[in-house]
C-alpha cells in the first residue's frame, strides 16, 4: 500500500490518496474523511475517439477526433468531408486523465493534489508522503543531530533531498516536522 496525505480538493482539509501497488496508479483512490468526498482516478479518465484513414470512395484523408468521451466509442458513422460518402468506422482511443494539476510545490503522483505535509524550510520545500514517512524523516534528523548511527533504511535516506541531510538545517527541520505533526 502506497499512501499520501493530500489537501482535499473540496474542503481543503487533510485527505487520503492511496493505491495497493505503485505499478497500478490507475487504481488510485482519493478519500476525505472530513467532507466524505471519494473518487477513483478512473472517474477522471476520458477518451478521445479517433478515426484516421483514407476514404474508400475518393481516397482522400479522413481525420476525425471526438474528444472527451466518458466511454469508449464502439462505432462512428460519418460522411467523408471531401465526397460525402458515409461509412461506419471503429475508432481507436486515446486515454486522457484529468488530474487536478495543483503541481506546486509538492504533489501526489496520482491525482496531482498538494501534499498535506509540506512546508518551506530555509527556502527549500520540505515534504513527506504521509505521517509514517514524516516520522521516518524525523528519526533520521534526530539521529543525525545526536550523531547516532541510525537504523533507518538506506534507500529512504538516499532518496532524501540534500538540504535534509545538511547539519545546518537540522534544528529548523525538527521545528517544521513538529509543526506538521500537529497539522
Ligand atoms: Zn474534504
Ligand atoms: Zn471520400
């Protein structure tokens, strides 16, 4: 399970985005326990139905796109724009996902909503995916502050932005983390 704490697009409070397996972001869900808003990322998918071929009567090019359909279009009957001959075609489809696109500064990878746990630390964007991730970062920063060796997984540490690893930022980071814990 991959989880993200995000800002709810409706009530602007803390909401949850999750998916069982990171390879299947298209199964992602958004749930807000504050306003009960819930949706699947598939609800935000639309199809462009596309017919691109040559007319079998006059040979001229036919290029038609029917945008933003909720369902796939099985068949389209339409006249050739050049000679008017009407034929029924099976269109191909292009999937488009209308994400929220609130990309700044840090967002979840599925709905593109702002992460709930983010703050500015000395000009850097500090963020955590969720509260568990926030605790891991806190343990890391605390351990570094006391110069203890840490049991935190190295992969997590390697992925951290450089400013989190810098000694001069540790006090400010801890203050920010504690503020986010209460958020
Ligand atoms: Zn909400
Ligand atoms: Zn034609």
